[in-house]
């Protein structure tokens, strides 16, 4: 009795892996043995970096807000404390965009935060 190798399924599995490795350099896109490792690594990095992407952008927004605040003589943490006291709920992405594109509106936010901090100090 001849040996059954399940050739169609094996070939399909290997072709699928090589298709996923398209665009990789050298053996990593041509040889199955190297492509499967490269694809596995790529998927691991993609999963990890979907989380890191959010982290990185939040840090960037905070840096932008901080720079804009310090130009108006207030620190980022005091600014956020003032906004929280005024119950102003803007996320950092929007505030960063306002700080870059609409300086007058951001200046108004800063003055509101400063007055909220003064009211908070005088109340205690």
C-alpha cells in the first residue's frame, strides 16, 4: 500500500505561509523553513505593537500639551488638575490638537484651569 502524504493540504499550508511572507527580504520570502519563523515573529511584533502604539501616542500628546502649557507658565500636572476641578472633560488627543492648531482656545483653557486652581487654593 502506497504511503499517503496528504500532499494537497501540506502544499496549501506552505503556500499560505509564503504568501504571508511576501515582501520580506531574501530567504525569508522564498523558503518555507525561513518564512514560517519570519511570519511568526512578524505576528508577535504586530500584536505587541498594537498595544505599544496606544502608549506611544498618549505620551506624544502629553508632551505636546506640556510644551504648550509651559509656554503659558503652567505645568502639565497643574493644568490637568485645574481642568479636572472645572469638570472639563477633553481627552489628551483633542487637547493636543487644540494646542497645535488653535492657540487662542488653548489659552482660554489655561486661564480657566488657572482660575480653578486659585479658587481651589482659596477654598482650602
